[in-house]
């Protein structure tokens, strides 16, 4: 199973959750672009608290090996 790890740097909390079905075919740039489009407003301040820093593998196989247990 593929998972996504969300880290809140403000309070140090970490959540591990299943990767949503709509992201299963994506990897690397496509995955990071889709997450940004879905979760960050276009007018978000690049250094503001509502922006996201996303790390993703360069392919589906790499993504699965990095995130899965």
C-alpha cells in the first residue's frame, strides 16, 4: 500500500495516511503539481504558512519504495 506522510512543521505533528486513489498513477513532478493544484491557493504567499513543501520520487516505483514500509 502506498502512503503519504504529512508533517506539520509548526507543531511537529506527523500523519501517515493512504495515498488517495486519484494520485496512484502519478509520480515525481506530476504528483507534486497535482497536490499543489489541489491544496494550495494560487495567491498563496510563497513563504507563508499555507504553502507546502513536497518531496516525491521521480517515478511510481521510486515513490512506492520511498514511502511504503
